């Protein structure tokens, strides 16, 4: 699928502030959609990050890890993170688990 087609498909199921899983350098990251550029067919996502002390499935909100992604890098939608515990410097959230990950890219061959 060309970017045009993929973008049109993705726009059916995502909007600003939705939570998604994106892929970056072969790794999957949860993040929140901040902007959508229809002209350039790109989606701006603020990703969460792994920090020391994160347990399995736990991520920390970041205010710096924001990038533009192409439609092909957006793997699916997830439900918003649930806060698991708060520490001095981090609020850890349980995000990326199979149960709340919706693979929403339609395989309509």
C-alpha cells in the first residue's frame, strides 16, 4: 500500500489524543498522538519511555520523546495507560500488554 492509502486507512481509526503503539528502530513503543499532518501524511506521537526500575509492561511518560511517524510505523491502538505506582521522579504506567493492544490495521486483501 502506498503512503496515501495507508494514511487514509489509518485515519479511519485514529485521532489526536488516542494512544497507539509505534515502531522505531525495530522496537515497539506506546505513545499518544499529538498532531496529524494530512499534507505530509505523518503522525506526531509523544512516546513513553523505559527507565531503570520499570517492571515488565511498565513505561514512564516522557515529555521529550516526540517524533513524526509515517503511517506504516503506527501498529495499532491501545487503551490509555493505567498508573501502577508513583515515585518521586516517575509515574509508572502499565501500558503495553496483549490484553489492551488492538491490532487495528485491517488486512483487507
